[in-house]
């Protein structure tokens, strides 16, 4: 029997240039009433550390499932339930699949099947485990997270991790620290800003001052979203004061399970996070038709990791607080891709790159690059010399920078294009 659950895809989120748009599942009940799913293996342990990779503004951690792996998962406060996006794991791990669902969301493509998998044994850091975690297993890897991130990605870990521990994230050192909530003591340094978190269902929201003009500042209610690679996303349908900025760029913001998500990129004058003011913030404005069914609670948008990575972060659901301390990247400017194409990594080592889409009128378009082109070399260096992080940084690097691309067309023809990067927003 099919059960159609619209809330299984009421939130698709942009994750960077073309976006990682992932599921946001409804949670049930409040955090305080829910038992911890993950635990320290021994009662005397009060904290454990886990290295992670920061890839395309996303936190990638290694996990063991049912004693096998490691598998790569994104750590994501923006989803209520954990996901397995690689359907092959269902068979490889002999997962017991129970409910079958038809997952539908924004876009024009057909829905896909998903299955509930319970009692999955998960091991994170040494001494951190879950004896019986629940996952939703997708029937098809439509998100292709591996191609977006540039390494194998098997799924996403959601709110269960953050309900179980106080989670400290150090983006510069690329290290997570899991603290026992009952023994955690917040730092007292004045450099740390403390922001209250409101828990609704299994997700955390913060309300912060958003400056829209010299004369207008409003409180913005934002989802705390470590699984979104953008800095800020705002939904103009949520408040009449939220309007598209005069200077804006029409673009494809991302892709959901049922199609592409379109909208605009622009800037807001400032966002205030405690004592820290973030000026000229690059912001996504998804089309109203693509967000109308997404919110499971009233909100104005979400706060992503392109902004959060500029801080050392403590996410403390138990005490309803977010702690932020600026790091050395705090004053780095927020830049959009200055070339104008979306790229997908593929191949055995994810060191081959194909253009998915070329923005009309962009520097890439003016240089003759086309959708379907495979990048063979950049500035006379073979494309496999660069990982996807390095390629992304290059495309965001400097207004006026000249890049020489050699690409192979789908018919095998080689084409050379000289692209001058241009700040478009």
C-alpha cells in the first residue's frame, strides 16, 4: 500500500552553486521529550573527537553502518530524519526495509520511492555509537551528492546526532567534538556570541536582526542548516517586507528530488549574529512557486554553512543555544561563481568534470563554453590535477582573472576557451 507524505519533501535547500537540495522530514515532539539515539560507549566518557572533511561548504564524516564501511555522510541540522541516498547500501547491508513511501516535492519530474530502515547500528567517532538508528532509504540517487561534493557520498545524518550531544564544530581544524550534554560548560570568553535556539519538532531556529535597508531592519526567523552550502536563503512569500533586491542575478539555485529550483541571487545589507555584524551578505531568493509547500513551520529562510564556517560553532540543542566565535576567515568576502557554469564531478576518483549548465550571458557563455563540455585542462594543467574544492575556489577567486579552458565536446571535438572571470552580483 502506498502512503503519500507531502511533508517528506517540504524543504529543499540550496547547497552552493547549483545546490544540494535535500529532504527535510517532519519531526514529532520536542527535543526534551525524545531519548538520545547516539550515546558514548562507556558512561565515563564525556567527550569524543571526530575529524571531518569540509567539501563545498559541507561537513563530511565517516561512519560505520552495521559494522561495515566506512561510508561518507553529510552532517546536517536541516533535516529531521537521516537519509541513505545510495540505494545500493540497502542490499549491501541487508537492511530490513519496512514502510514504502512515495516521495513528492517541488519540480516537474515524477516522485520516487523511499523505504524506512530501522535498527541500523551506527558508529561515529571512537566511543560514539547508535545501537538502533532509523534511516530513510531512497530508491534512486537523484541528488547525486557524490558528483556535487566530488567524493563518494552515501547519505545524510540529521537531528538525531544533535539531540544526543552538544556538537562543537571547528571548520579551520576540520574537527568535531561531541560533548555529553549534562556535563557541558559553555565558554565564558567575550569573543563568543550566544544566540537562543527555538526547537520546533526536531529542527532548530534562530531569530536574528536582518537589515534590509538603511531605514528597515526586521527580525528574521531562520532554520539552522549545516547541510546548506549557501550563506543565507530568504523566502519573499514569508513576509511582505522581504523583497527582491534591485541588483540581482536570475539563476538556477539548485535541484530537488522532483526537478530544478530557480530563483535569484542578490545581497542584503547586513545580518546580525549576536555581537557580530555580517555585511553585504550574498543571499538566495528561491521562486515562490518552489517554496510554497516546503515549510513545516513558519520561517523566513535558512542560515547555511557558507556563513557558519567563518565561526567556531557550538550547537547545543539541550540548552537551546548556538555559540559562535569568529575564526580567521570571518572577514572574507562572500562571492558567487564568477565564471557562469555548473560543474559535475564524475569518474573513478571524481577528478573528471562536465558542465551541466552554462548561464546565458555569463563569461563562460561569452567564451563559447556549452552544457555537456568535459573540462580537459585549466591554464594548461590537466583537469584531474584539481579536486572539486580547488576548482570551486578558482571560479570564485578574483574579478578579472583570466582562465584558459580546453574542453571536449560530446562529439569528441576539442575546444579552447579563454574566460575572464566577472563579479556578477
